[in-house]
C-alpha cells in the first residue's frame, strides 16, 4: 500500500509555544488530507479535511485559529498547534487519500506532550 | 454514541481463528474497511470491501458483509501473537468521510 509519513513522531513542548507537524504522502499524490486526534483507548476524531491549495474544512468544535492547517502541495500538509496547552497533549494522526476515494492511508502518528 | 459499533475486546489463543464484528448504520456506504493499529502507531489499512460484495478473502483475512443487516466481520485465520492490536472498522458513506468504530482490542495468548 501507499506510504504516509509524519514528522516528528514525538514532541514535548512547553505551554504557550507552537508546534508544527508535517504529513507527507511519499509515493502518491494526495488530493485530500485529513487530520485526526486520538485520545487514549479511544477511536479517531476527525479534526479537519484539507484539499491542496484551498482552506481546510474544520469539524465542529475544532478551533481553526488554534489548529492551523496548510496543504501547500499534493504531497505535504502541515498542522500547527498554536499556543499549546497541556489539554492539547494527544496523539495526532494524518491521513491521505489519492485519486480513488476508497483507499485512505494513515501516517504513523505524532505524540504531542505539552508541559 | 458512535454510528459504527464494535465490541471492545476479544481474546483468543494462538492458532485459533478470530472473528471481529462490526455494525454500521449508513446504507449508502459504498466501501467498508478494516484497519489495524498497533501500540503507538498509526492505522494500517488491512482490507476493504465494496458494498456490492458479500465476501472478500486475502490470505489469512476474510471479510464478510451482510448489507441487509449492516453487519461486517473480519475473520483472521491461524491468529498469531503479532496480530495483537486494535482493529477498527470504518464505513465510507455518501458524505465521503470515513466514520470509524470505537475499535476492538484483540489479545492473542500464546
């Protein structure tokens, strides 16, 4: 299957700072990328959907000014958690979909810890 | 609650078959998926089935779809300790966003 990478895999930052997470589709062009958040022992919660070159669509309850998403190219999307607080600590997973709607691939996830 | 439902936990012995069940609600779903998540990792797409199929087999994995009852199952033959993980089923309804179940934790005992 296709490969989606995320960087970094783990990050610890201080409260009030911003953190950028990168998501790349390595061997295919992703028309749509998704960002999810996963709490311990829970399923994935969709945060936002982004299409290359356009603004992201955020799910209800997700603050777009706090979670900035940029989908600058067909292979790269970034999520920036601005002014991070301890409650933002979570596992963030990106996902990418190619031309076919039926195949959606996931990155390995980024563990964010805000101290 | 979630639209896609799964049991929380399944324990089997190594070598036995595992059957993980899932019910979904949106009859417009065109594709249904099974993903595997190992600890601290992202989701790995295991297999998917198109809604006009009843069964799909891929090596040790067999997916059964009962569209009338909106029931999806994943059977893992000859379950190994490396199969221990959380398994998520997901549906892709007409709205085009994957909807996940809560996940089933599979524990394989040696």
